[in-house]
């Protein structure tokens, strides 16, 4: 089961960078970043951590790996970080929230929308937190 998820997250991340015309030599690396981020997320959820915390930690590590790859391959960090967070984006959750809103099940719609919003915030905070730590290390 986890192998299928890892392969799918790799393909999703790699396919996403094709849309943005990232150099072909970085395709596997971008897919790897997304796959590692998803692996961290799945492992945290498997060990009964909240999905918001799991997303935060996964986004944090995606950003760290993206910074390392950016230095290693002398490319912008956003190439790796954007493709790396694609598997973490709560698109399915947002879809379910909208579906419940259309079906007039507003209580469930609000719950799902709030969770999608928190997960989206966790992605943003994880990326920013990683950059803050990177800047602290550079100055030290």
C-alpha cells in the first residue's frame, strides 16, 4: 500500500514540473522531493499524529531538501519546493467541503473547509519555518 502511494506521489510531483518546463535533468529530483514529503506525511499519520502536524513536518522537510538540492544543482529552490508540496495539498478535502456545501450539509462543509484551511496553513508555515532556520544558520 505504501509503495503505491510513494510511486503515485513521485509521478504527481514529476508530472507537475513538466507543466512548468523545469529542465528534464531535474525531473527525477523533483519527483523524489515530493515522494519524500509524502513518505514523511504518511509515517506521521500512521503513528497517530494529527494530519495538520504531519503536513507541517512534511512541508518543513520538503523545504530543507529543496534548499539542499537548490545548492547542489545551482537552481532556484522553488523548482523543488513547489513540486514537493504538490502531494501535500488538500485538494480532495477542499473538494469534499464544496460537495457538502452544495448538498446543503453545511456543518460538515465547514468542518472540512476548516481542516483544508489548516492544512494549507501548515504547508505555508512549514516552508517559512524552514527558511527562517536556514537564515539563522547562515548568520551564525
